[in-house]
C-alpha cells in the first residue's frame, strides 16, 4: 500500500512516499480502506518535536489520527461491523499505533463508529479528534440547557465543534474570535461573536451576562488565555480546557470556586483505557450530525495523500479556516 512516512523528526521533517505491506487485520480490529484523513495540531507537533513528546511513534512513522473509510476485513470478536461499512474514527498516529496517512489502517473497533450518513468521507474525516474533545469537555463540565456558555476560539478546529455542540445541548452560546472572518464564521454557526482584540473580558462579561459571568467556559486556546477564562466564569463556574500544559496562578479560580476539567482525548489510545467510550461518543456525534445539530467546516484548500507536507504547512500557517483534510484519491 502507499504510505507517507516520516523518517526523522524536526522542524524540517519531510514526508516521503513509500510502498509498504498492507497490514493484516487482527482480533478486535477492522481493516479500513482510508478515503480521507484530517490534520490536527498534535500531528504537526509530533512531526516537529518527535521524541520530546512521549506520545510520538518510533521512526519511520506513519502519522495521522483521524480518518473515514470503508471496512474491507473484520477481525475475530468483532460483531458490530461488517465488510462494506463506512466508518470514521481517531485510531492511530501515536505510540505504537500506525497512522492514517496511508491507504489502509487496522483500527481498534472500540475507536470507531459508522460515519454520519449525511456527510462525505472528507467531512467525516474532519470530525473524530475535535468532536470527541469538544463533547468530552462540555459533558464533563455538566453542560445544561439554558446556561450561558463561552467558547474561546470558536472558529478553530475544536472550537467550531464545541460551539455547535453547546447549541445542540440548549445553551446560549458566545464565542471569541480575532478577526472579521473568524467572527463571521462564529455568527454563521449560531453563536454571538466577541472580538477579543477590541473587547476586554470585563467588557464582554458585563455586556452579555450583566457582570455575573458565564456558567461554562470552553477554552480551546489555553495557556495564558486560561486566566481570561477564570475571569469570564461565574462564581462556582465550570472551565473545560484542552490546552493546559502551562504554569498558572490559580488564585482567581480558588476565590471564585471554579471547577477545572482538563481534556486529553488521546488517553484511550495511549493507554488502552476505556476505548469503548470513544466509540460511544462517535455514535452520539453521528446522531447529532444526522439531526442537523453539527456540521464540520472544511478549509477551502484541498490536498491529496502525497501532499501531506503541504497540508501540514497549511495548518501551521494559521491561514486555514476550518479543518485541513487530506483525500486519498482525487474526487
């Protein structure tokens, strides 16, 4: 099969096309012919940082975590799927799990679900990592109908999904963006846009919550921005963070009685821990998509498998709007 390999890590690491043996299906797994995959920030981090990250695979490595495709073989002890089923999931590209920048992947049946019927393969491939992350963060933070929810970075990969899921759960949703294009997308997806470059936290908390703060803040920006999340939250509010590898002063969080939920959705893959929960979430996501509650936004630029390097560069450029997707064949 064709695969794009990384033979060494670093800022100048390049993908090399190679012909390698098609993997064999094994018990509890399915063999999927990949139609499309998508690029996530963690993929670019692995390519550049390599073994500085404890989750990076040994080289030569096949990167890529998200995919959508069609099952071609079913392993023993798998009764949920059949040959020909169209599925999607996040199932490789780290540790000892080969990734999705290839023609085929052998995926754990507990890390996949049937793809939403109303999405193309490209659209479905854009969802798994970001949708699982957003769903886990919002539900762990106890999202409820009628709450005021703030999503930081609502035009980004995770943020644009969290925004839509929060609306699906019945929340009154607000979201920060840093420019006209970002704010236009946020408004298009049904949230009230907040320009964080022109409005202070104090200003938009006063404007949208009468100064009481947001019941739940979903922070997909992280780092120092988490201090803004603490400032924006209501007393005894909930914070869900997807980027919290930083040192922070928690004094404000203490005096406001905030609850912080750190989401690291790669844990099931890395540690073979409760993988079936990812399948459950993906099934729920598919139902939400099919009901019209969620629609992935894809970047306008399109890439083929052999253009994986260009796709990574596109995401890193900061110019992409929506998910960067790689198709295995030209449509």
